[in-house]
C-alpha cells in the first residue's frame, strides 16, 4: 500500500492498489497529471473490458476502439486523480494508514468513491479548499468499514425510514460519512457542494471548535461539521439508537437523514453543538465583500444545497434549463475571489485570533457577520426562533462598509441581491404577529420544531 504522508496529503486518499474500475486511486501533489505507475498498467488492462463488457473484433478498428476508450478514461482519471471502480463488496483498509489528527485536512464523502459524473463539482470543491490552505481528502464507505462497529451500524442505518433510496448504500450514506470520519481520526467534514473563498485552516493544524464536540456550522445543517473521533463515534451511534418514530414526530419528517437527526439532536438531545459559520446566500454578498475598515469580510464559505440552488435562480426557473451544481459553484467562486481583491487582506497570527475572526463566540460576532447571517436565516425561515433581528437592524449592520480605498460599498439597484433583500423585508414584515421571531427571545423547546429550516435543508421549500 502506498505510504500515508501527513506532510503531503493527496486530495484523494491513496488506495491499496488499482483493483477494478471505480477504486479511488490518488495522485500525489508532485505528479498531478499522471497516474501512479501500477495504476496506469492495471488501468490499461482493465479498460479493454470494463465490467465484463469486452471489446471484441479484429484488426485496426478494434485497436482504435481500445485506444480511444483507454485515452478517454485515463485522461479523466489523470485530470481529477480518480479511477472509477466496481467492486462487489467493501474492501477492507488498514486503519493505521489513514488515522490522523491533522486539523488542516478537510474531508468530504462520496459513498462509492468518485465517479466521472462528480468530476466538475469535486474539482471546484478541491480547488477552493486547497487554495484556501487546506488539504482536501475524499472519504468513501471503505473508510467507514475501518471502524469496528461498521457492520452493526450499517444494518441499523438500513432500517431507518427513508425515501428514494435504491440501495442500502444510498440509504445509509448520510450517516455513514460520520462513521468514516470517526474512523480516520475526526476533524472537519464538508458536503461536496460547499466551496471556500477565504477561510484558512487553523494556524497550527491542531484546533477544532468546542473542544472537539461535534459542531454543525449552519445551525443544524451538516454542510460543514467539526469534531474529534470520539464525538463523531458517539454521533454515529446516536443515529442508530435514537428512536426513529420520535425523531419523525418531533421534526415532522417521515423520510429521515442526518439532516433530520441533526435537527432533532440540536433541539432535544444535546448531542451536537451549533453555530453559524458563513454558508449564507452568495448572491447577497455585497461587492466588493469588505467590512467598515475595507478588510475582506469573513468567513466566506457557501453551501450550494438544493435549496440554495433555488434561491440563486439556478434551478426551477420557468423556461430556463437547470444549471449544474458544479457550474454554479465555479461561477460564484471565481466571482468572489475576484471581488475580494478590492478589499484589504485578512490578518491574524495566533489560534486565538483565528478563532475570533472565523469562529467568533456569541459575544464576539461582529455587526456585519450578524447582519449577513440574519439576512439569510430570516429569508429562509422568518418564523423560526433564530430569526432575531428586525429588517432595520439587519440593514444597520451593512452601513459604512468600504473597499480598501475607503470608497463606500453599495449594493447595485436592480441586482439579484437587491431584489432578494426587498423580498426578505416584505417576508419578515408579513411575518409580524405570527410569532416572537423578530426579537431575541427564549422559545420553549417544545415549540421549536424548526420545520421551515428542515424543509429548506431537504429542498422542500
């Protein structure tokens, strides 16, 4: 097996070899456009008859077909560091080769490993996190299988009610990713549709929020999650042990997933902690994205969930074709990376400074951070308890922001962001009198079912 290097982690974890098509083999950072030697030779042999479909025939025509197929798949694999695999059972990895407490790693999860269909989205995910200083690593179900309780928990996950899952792997994948990260040492886990504009890893690669307790960074939506191995394991077990009927009743959902369980755990069980770390609407970011001192606003990470795709008009628009998640991620990423050059760069030195800037505690949140967060939350679910500011208070937080030259930042009239803001103000005004959600109040937990935000997270609104 290729040795595991904590200093130069490849963005996809090395595999134990090139088994059959669909194994995730890794490229080293030093050789980004070529397959590892033994992968290349075995790929060449496999490509002649992928999944038992032999290319038959004689002469130049057959040779041309074999060469074309080889060139196509090898080119895609070389570009993205991926070879696709089809294996009958989960291959067992050596856990010692994958365990690390390097907190500069950002993980994502594809249950079957990467496929060519995931190429664009995965490459944008990789690029955005790597350019921000992280070490991107893709996990799959083989990493979950390292855990000694894998078989037991997989069976329990398979019995949790779900919809639209054709296979056991489909039914269990949202839970299995948390077991996978527990098995490799914990750390940071993001959805593959989360891109990063300016949030670097911890300065010494040794810090995660809340002392390692599992923390969801978009209230209870697991777009970005952090925690240590022990707490991820506790979470993975809690998915299996929590009574599914209670979770369904409390959240109003019949088809369950980790999103629904996170909502339940957030409200009732105390298994996770929550905060709001970016993941707002990228269309509503003022450009250039600076604060009152002309310094770039932080943190800018964004989750292009199905609901967010609707919010930005990328899908569901009459007489317009739906756009792909990867293309939308790429567009916003490049746009905001360019826009932030008009701001002064972020500066910090210690882990304490880093935490205060990117993961501020309740009393440390700046007015600008609060306004961005509340603008988004109150648009998605104005009736919920976490929509705490009035439209006037939200607007006040944006007053006085300037670029690095001191020029006032304005939101152009007629822009999508301006229209979205007007819609938000109307929506919040209409919600007045429907509940105590326009001011900071304490709401009894029995009344905080958060159905609006759950529905949004599941793409139902």
